[in-house]
């Protein structure tokens, strides 16, 4: 049944040179071994993406990448794409209770990602980092000292509540992949700040390692499909935003 | 069946002196005429809220208000609470396709709300507004000139796509209530900036009026249950952040 939603391949639309928010979706597709195309990384793909965002008679406009095309469906907003994909990829337990819990955790991770982005763009995305460096230093200081501990402490406590292996219980779900990704990203951007966290988040650290060791994830991370972190993405390594000793105050 | 989830009343937990993110949930409960308790507005309620956030053997920890207790369920993250409530309150059409579309729009509204908040707290929530006023002016300038038009333009185009009456089609859903609320909030915080938008968003303006005129919403807005906007909430009226003429640049 070519063209039916059930059999259609997944098409991911996202900026081709960064991990960004698209990476949370890539990790789910990779862990599931799902057939997908990373459209904007192909010739002409960015142009196709921009066109899709305008919508058509059949598909609604899209606010921003990432979004997914699957058969005649177009689904946007990272957490929403994951909630759409997860039952299809067997990356979330059955039942309203567990799926609600998954979305709750995913949306909290999304808040953390937005705040991580704003450490280098506190004034807005319309200005270069260089033009908002002073504000960025202040915001990053608060982020590392107060927000990272609060967010990662929350994930740690959810792991303790679920029994410690994965965030929803004994089996991996998509939120574990997302938790893995934020630990990767924060460790890239704030190695000093994260070093100071390590002892407070043993369950989360173990979860990170457990995800990294999964065969499909390990293969993906070693492949060219995994775009390296860089200073165009959400998690950026600017040493001035991650001092060895936190400022007093 | 006292105590069953189906018959249990809804308990909303949110800061008692602001509309904030809790308001999106209040509006859904009010439109549906659902029995609910705004727990933290009762004596001892904030203390009860803080205790719940720590979690227990039966309920997981909560990252931040608002959250909902319903029978033995505790559900957090505004968009997730709404996705949980909407089918129960008949505030979303049946079917995966429409519910995915609803969550996509709601999450985009959530992004707008977060950016509206950051106009007065660009450096972080740990500092007073007065200590980040210069950065706030810059961020608010970008927000009013670039972000409000982009977000509201998106909602306008979704309305055009759906036929113009409500965001998902001919019947009201919870995302229409949320769109109403952001128009209210932005108009309170940025009356000058919003005046310049009015001609660009006729469908959204009409949606706002249509929601305000619904009998239960009108009764709610006129009641003491509707907390007035104030300068402790997300949408704050600081005239210096909303100049009559936008700065050139």
C-alpha cells in the first residue's frame, strides 16, 4: 500500500548543519531503526523545507522546524512530533497514564533546551552572540548555578521514582533518549559546570551511559549522520560562559 | 463512585496571585463548566502545593506549577494538562489527527508565552526586573517588532487554513481559549505594539471577541475568579518596554 500512512517512510525536516531540536527526533528514529530521510541535508532540501512551512490547501502552515512528514500528515513542534512517533516506533509504553507522564517529562526537557539556547542569545535571536555577550555571561551564570541543578535534579528524582533504570520504568522510552541528548549537550557547552553536577546526578549519569551503549545509538553516534556539536546550534561551547569557578554573589 | 478518576473533581495547583500559565487551564475548566478547586487560593493551599511538588511513593515529583490533580493522577506542564483535560471536557475533536494539531498549536503558544515572560526577565528569574532593565528594553524591542508579528501571523494563517472560525475548524477547542488568552496578555503588556498589529490579524481579533462573548467565559471574566493582570505575572505592563514608536534599527 504505497502512500498509506502506515507504510510511508518518515521525512524529517530540520536545519541541515546543527543537531538542534531536530536531534531529539533523529535519536528516536535511529533507536527504532526506522526508515527516514533527513530531507534538508539533501540537495534542494532546505528550499523544500521552506516551501512546506508556508502550508498548502491540504497541509497547515508550520511555525518552525523541526517537523515531520509522514504520508499526508505534517506534524511540528519537537515534543509533539515525538508524541506522534513514539507509539508508532514502540518508544513509549501503552496507556494514557504513561504517555501523559512521557509528555510531561519531554516538555520539561524542552524548557531546559530553550533556556540553554538563551544563555547565548538572552536579548534575542535577531542579534549576533558577539552583540549580547555581556548579557549572555550573566544569563549563563544563573543558568549554570541555578537552572541546570534544578532541571537535572528533577530528572534525577524522576529516575529515583521510576526505579532508576529508565525514566518511565524498566524499559527505554523516547524521553530517555532526550535526557541523554541534554546531558550530551550540556556537557559539551558547560563542561566545568557539569563537572560540579556529576555527584548530584548519579542515576542520570548512568542513564546517559546506558543510552550511549545501545547498539543502534552507538552506531549512529559513530556515523556521519550525527552532526558534531558546533557554535551554530543550541548547545554552544563559549568558554567565557563556563568559568572554572562560578562567580560569587 | 467517589474517588474514581471519572467522577473526581479537578484540583488545579498554581500560584494564587497571578494568571500566569495556570490561566490557560482555568479557561478550559471554566468554558466546560467543570467542577474544580483552585487549591492554592485557599488557606494553606500554597503549602499543600509545595508538598505535592516533592512527589510521594505514589505520585512523581513535579517540576513546576501549574499542575492538576484528578483522582490519583497528578499531571504537570501546561500543554500536557490541557491535552489531558480536553477530551474529558469535550474541548478537542476526536481523533489523533486533530489532537496532534491541537498540541502543535498549543506548544507554539507556549513558546510565545515563554518569550513574553523573558521580555522582562532576559537575564534570568533570579534577578529583579529593575536589575535587568537595560537588557529587558532590548529584548522587548525585538519581541514587539519581530516575534509578536511572527507568532500572531502564524495563528492568523492557521485560522485562514481552518476556515476562519476556530483554530481547528468550525467548533471551539482549548487552543482557541489559549489564543484568546495570549491576545489578552499581549494587549495588556504591549498596547502600543499590539495596536500596530491589529490590521494584520483580523481573524485572530475576531476569534478573541468570539471567545470573550461565550457565556461561561464572559461570566468568568466578570467574576473574582479571574485574577487581574499585574506586574508579578507573565504579561506585565512596563511602559518603557512598549514605546509609542518602535526604535529604529
